């Protein structure tokens, strides 16, 4: 059988160290210690595995896509008039600066909270509401018809490609950024749908314990969003928006970035 000094090297201070002497005196206790150690080794391995899985899960959860296929439920949540108080859509629209002829894509358009408001301002432009849930796309198209907004059209995108039908002046993404997977590739690809002087606007919840919005571990800090988008060629521009719970980030395309 292996002796303890074989598994755990014991420093040799003299011909026979104190620990060695103690070890030799222990007799049958040695067997008990060895049994205990061999029982503990798999436990520490499982604990390490468990910790790793928890880390992976947290990372996964942060970008997890919840299904938004229960239209009626989400319409009540997204279109709740109480949202206007903290979402301040008019202030957001004013900050971004939308003109009559602006062509806009709203990625993660859902039931149309922002796209409907955009369409009422960009009356001579076009507004595309992009979502990956077909029943939300149908819902928004029905809403556009009902509210007589011929300049608003909802389109089914792919999770990794918004499939915007033309180059737009503005891409707007509210509370959806963290749902997008492989964001580096996604936002690199997004540039082909933007006019050279086009802008990308991200509105999302700040980190911290807030009365509204997703769980803290699902959220991305403002700095993280800026860092991710800067790497793939977007340039942060100053803006004056001040929302109680969310940040508003306005980017343009960094034309100086080497291809
Ligand atoms: C939290 S909701 C935000 C809804 C809306 N922007 C608003 O402010 O009311 C997220 C929406 O993004 C959609 N979504 C998730 N991943 C997406 C992706 N990769 N491309 C487009 N839409 C996506 C979901 O189906 C859902 O409708």
C-alpha cells in the first residue's frame, strides 16, 4: 500500500523528521487516515466541477433567450402605461433626433412600444420592427394596420441576423442587447444594414437592484456594452438622455477603424 509521504511529500528535516516519527507510531490509525483521504478526493473533484458548472450556468443565464411567445402577456407588460413614467419615450426620441424621413430598424421590437412611436414621427421614412418570435411579428403588423401606420412593418429576423430589408439610418435596441448571442459577430454583420453615417442606439437597464427590469445577473454594465461595440467598430457619441433606470448609448460607425 502507498504510504502517506508518497501521496503528500513530507519535508525531511533530519534523518527522520518529527512527522515521520509520528506517522510510524500511528499504527492502524494510518489506514483510517488513508481511507478518509481517498473518500475526500472525489468530493473535492465534484465540488470543483460543481463550481465550474455554476460559473458556466451564470454566463449562460446572462445571455439566455426567454421565449416571448405569449403575446397577450407580453403586450400587458411592454405596453403598460405605467412604463412611460420611467421609460420616457418622448425624451428618448428627442435625444436620438428622429426626422420625418428617418429609416429605422428596431431590433427586439416585440409589441411595438418604440416602433409605433417612431412611425408616428418618421412619417415619411420607414420603420422595421425586427423580432425572432413570429407571433410578435404578426401582432405588430396587425397593430400597425389597426393604428394606420403604413410606414411600420414587422419582420422575422434570425437570432444571428436581423435581416433588415434595406440600409437604415438608425438601429435601435431596447432591453434586448443581452438576449443576443455571439454579439461580436452579430454587430459586425449589422454594419452591412447601416448607412455609412448611420447610428446604433442601445437602451438597457443599469446594474443594481432596480424596481423594474431583469435580474441583476442578466444585465450587462454600460461599460461592457461600450467595450464590446468599440472592439467591432462602433464609436460612442455623447448624448444628454437621463433615464432613471436605464442607460442610453448612441454609437456611430468608426470610419477610421481598419477593415
Ligand atoms: C425584453 S423584450 C424587449 C421588447 C421591446 N424592445 C421593448 O422595449 O418593449 C426582448 C425582445 O427581443 C426579442 N429578441 C430576443 N433575441 C432577439 C434577436 N436575436 N433578434 C431580434 N429579437 C430578439 C424577443 O423575442 C423579445 O421580443
